[in-house]
C-alpha cells in the first residue's frame, strides 16, 4: 500500500481480531515506528507497556465494561439503543495490549519548546501513537484505542508511577479484515465531516450551528 492507502485504510478495530500471534520482527518494526515519532525538545516522553497476561487483560476489560455502563446511563433511549450495538473494545480478542504512557519529567528540567505550551509533551505521545497505528496498518495488523477507562485504575493495574500518565491502551493484533468504514459511521453514530467544513482561510470563521 502507498502511504495514502495506509492513511485511509487505518481503522479503530474492535471485533475483527483473530488472536493470532504477531511475529516478533513485525512487532519490533511497529514499535520502532512509534519510537521514531517527533517529540518536543527530543524529549521522547513515551514508554510502551506490552500486556499479554490474561488476568490483567480481564481485569481491565471488566473496568471498561463498567465505564461503558456509566456512559450508557447518560444517553437518551434512542441513543442508548444505538450504543448497545457498538463494540467499544477488543481487549481479550486482540493478541496483546500496548499501553502508551507520558512521562512529563523526561528531558527535564528544560524541555526545549515546552515552556509556553505545557501539553506539547502529551501531543508528542499522540504522534507516537499515530506512527504505531499507521505502521501496524501497513503490516496488516489492527489497532483499537480503548478510551472507556479511568487513568487511576489503569495506573494501579500496571504499577505506573506518578507523574507518568497512561495515555492509551491499544489493542493490537492480526485481523480478519479492516472494515471499509469506521464502526461509528457504519452504525450511524456519527459521520465524517467533509474537509470543506473544517477548512478556514486566514482566520477562524464561525459556521451556522457550530
């Protein structure tokens, strides 16, 4: 696939994982791509925790399911019925979890470029996650970002010290296929906006209804 093919084939994968092993050299390439991401002040504030233990994954899955219920309780009946059909994680089905963390002390005390934008380090971690995701797609792997969790729960589960923050639990592994469209589009939860609706010239322009 060309770069643009990879970019547009990337999906947030949930129910397509096969559970098959990832060849070590493939996993190494994917993690190497993540570690090659740009970072503010070359601080490289990320770490990658590979989680294969079934007990740990079940404990995290149970927490995610509880948080899913919390979210569902705040929806109106029609939206709740739609949400019931949407799978939000593939924690047990995927081959492993890759937890990506952010260490704000990495490169301290003077992180070049972060003095005026405190979150620049966090943005750097997101670039590493995107690199990982695109590399995994190029390798024929699926990735699913689990977001239904509380940071403190994941911190305790994996023994992550303060002030390091868990930014993402990524479900990673071989998949039967990558869907042609994102799950949320296929289920009618939300559609992708046309580029024209988010494009501005020179200054931010408010649009009706926004």
